């Protein structure tokens, strides 16, 4: 069975960074890139991600999918 990983649809991100602190393995990094809404976005390191779903649960804008 394939391991679960988090995928982020950063077009909807509002730059709150809650997910960065919530990830237990520090797989989410804030980056300088700005999305179309004008917010700084995040990146998920798929190699580090353990598919725990914490980012999915904490993001107020539901940008994560864990699959
Ligand atoms: S919690 Fe959601 S809205 Fe906030 S920075 Fe992370 S992905 Fe963006
Ligand atoms: S699913 Fe868990 S390990 Fe993966 S990025 Fe989200 S919080 Fe981090």
C-alpha cells in the first residue's frame, strides 16, 4: 500500500502559517512565493511527510489533501 502524503493547493492559502507549526516532522516550509491572492505560500516536502493529517486538520482554508 502506498504511503499517505499531503498535497497543498496553495492558490487558496492565506499565509497564516498555522500548518508550519503543526507538522510534527517539519515537512512544511514557508516560502517567499506569493499566490494570486497576494499571500505568501508554503511548500510540502513529500520526502519528509508521514501523512499524519495534522496540516489538513489545522488549515482554516482547507488547502491540504492527504491521499
Ligand atoms: S494553514 Fe493553510 S492557509 Fe495557513 S499557511 Fe498553512 S496552508 Fe496556508
Ligand atoms: S500530513 Fe503530517 S507530516 Fe505530512 S505535511 Fe501534513 S502535518 Fe506534515
